[in-house]
């Protein structure tokens, strides 16, 4: 399983997996492999999103202070 | 008879007697009790307690050595109130000014000089002259394009380095600096102290403007609180106006009260009606920049960040749901497919069984038709030899063999004693 470093790359791969489901291309043999991969991508994206949100939460008040300064 | 006319003998006067006579004659026509108005152009002013002013004919050339000069003077006690009144109206007696003096002639015998003692100054005509000179100066500045020159200088979008021409400790200075210091922005005020009224003010202001211009500031502020016209007269000075016009830094003015408009205001880049208002306007310029360049972009970044995070969060959540449903749907479809196959198999199997059963029944019926028991019941019997083989022909037995005869209700053994062919 390749590393998930790039958000765009990861979402493209995830979209492809979803599309393959939508188009009914997934065999039962592939089902688990694809589900496992999709789960890994989603968890990775969520982890990265949480980390980004935490950083934003830290920075946002500083930026808000700039906006609110009188 | 010839009469002799006695010659009139003119008395010969001593100089002092002559001056006494002259003084008496002058006083009778031009003395204290017979004052006159005299109009002329000031050629020279000298003040030291008393003020001494030389008047010449209006428009006469200074090179004309024969032009009449009237040496006027005003004694200190008389001059003080006149000077105060003139100052309040913004008038300073200086060469070139056309004035009308009211006074009387006196004679100063020790120097043999006739003088003119001033008791009144025609302020109204002076004011008219000042106003005329002011209009002429404005027209001249306009003609030279100087009214607009400084307005064309581009102002820094964030004018935080403020050159200030003012007199510290004055109300105008405090009002102006108070606005900048309380604005919350880090204004850097570079002060050039100057007098802001009186004769010494214009050259000081000019030097201050030039110095700040060379120093490099974002703008130069010329600040002076309210006062009489006389107090503010230095801001109508041509030297100040030209210094502002030619300054390569934008010059802002905050001079006097609402309604005062000096020539400095006219040539300035921007004019505020008071020092306080000037401080507010400069702070507002910085605030506008801060709003446009910092606050709004910061808010946009905050909004965009939140939007991106919301979109990403929604995307991941949606993909998670999609995956769950897709897998579930796929499994359900697979299950349905298997179920369908199973049903099909069962149906098919049942059909096969039914067909087989039907075939079997037919066979069974066919077999039943050939059931030996039915034949035995009809009176037929079945003979088998000692090897258990059904005896179908004579060849199947030999004389002496014991054969087994089966009947519908039982069987018996019998010995072959004779063989007879059917045709024989």
C-alpha cells in the first residue's frame, strides 16, 4: 500500500475507488482490498484534517485578533 | 515836501528764536491741535520701544534720491495699543505696505528735522491692503501652478513617519499629537520646533519644512491652534507658501479654527480645519490602509480557511458514508445474486427430480406390466434349472435334471424325464 502524503492524490484515489463501486466494477475478491484501501485513505485524511484543524485553532485566534483590533 | 518812508527793519533772529517761530507757525497749521491724515508707502521701520517709520510717496522708486520722505514716529505708550490692534487684525507694519497715519508735525530743533508724530493708524485701509496683497499672492501662486504642486505629490499609503512643524507646549501641538498617540498606531513623530506666530515664524517654518523634506518623512504637518488673524498671519507668508508648494513631501495643514483659511492651507497637499481634525484624518488614512491591507485579508483568510476545512471535513465524511453504503450495496447485491442462484438451483433441482420421478413412474408402470407375479397369477409358471437360470428352451435342461417350478401361490421341484420338441 502506497503512502498517503498528498491530499489531492489521496482524494483522487478515493474518488476512483468510489467510482469503481458506483460503476459496479468491484468483484467480491476486490471488495475487501478496495474497502481496506479506502478506509486507510479516509483515516489518513481525517488524521491530517484533525492535525490541520488543531493548527488552525491555534492560529485562528491570532488572526482574529488582527481583525478585531481597534 | 518829500516825505521819507522809514525802512522796515526785519528782526534778525537767533536760530533758537527762528525754530520757536517756526514751531509756533507749524503748530498753528499742523500741530497737535491740527492733526492731518498722511498716506504713503512704508520705506523703513525701526522699533525699539518707540517705533520709527519712514514714509514715501506710494509707488516712488527707492532709487529716486529726491523723493520726499516723511520721518514718522510713534511713542511707545501710544504704539503699544496700536500695535496690539494691528496684530489682532493680522497686520504687521513693514516696508512696502501702504498706510494712512493720523498725527501732527513736530520740529526737532537739535537736528533740524521735521517729524510726524503718529496718533492713529487707519486699520481699515491697512486691512484692505493686506487683503489685496493676499489675493495678489494667491493669484501669483496660482499663475505659477504652485497651488496644485504639492497636491500632486503622492502620499504614502501608510504615513506613519510624520514630520511635525509646530511649537511644543501649545494647544494645537497637544491636540494633534494626542490624536496620533491615541490612535493605537505606531506613529513616529519627527518634530521641528518653530515659532508659529510673529515675524520670526515664517523663516523658521520654511527651514523646518526643508529640513523635514530632506530628512525623509511620509508627510509633513504644519500645525497651529486657533488665534487672532495676526497670530495666524505667518501662514499667509509667501515664503511659507512657496516652501510648501516646492516640498517633495506631502504637506498637511491643521491651522487655527474652523473657518480660518490661510494661504498655507491653499497650497498644502491636504488641509484639515483644526489640528485635532488633522490628527484624526491622518489616523484615518492609516486605519483605512490597515483595514484594506490587513484586516480584510485576515478575515478573508480566516473565512477561506474555515471553508476549506469545512469542505474537506464534509468530503471525508461523505466519502466515508459513500464507502459504507457502496460496500453494503455491493454485498447486498452479491447476496441477492447468490440467493437468486440458490433459488434457481432449487427450482431446477426440483424440476429435475420431478422429471426423474415422472420417468421413474413410467418405468415403474412399464415394469409392473412385466411383473412375473402377474403372469403367474394368470396361470403361467416359471421354471428354473439347478443353476437358477430360467428355462426358456429344451437346451436349458437335461433329462434327469431337477427343475424348480414357481407358481402364483408357491413352488415345487420336478425331475425332467423326457424332452419333446414343440414341432415334433
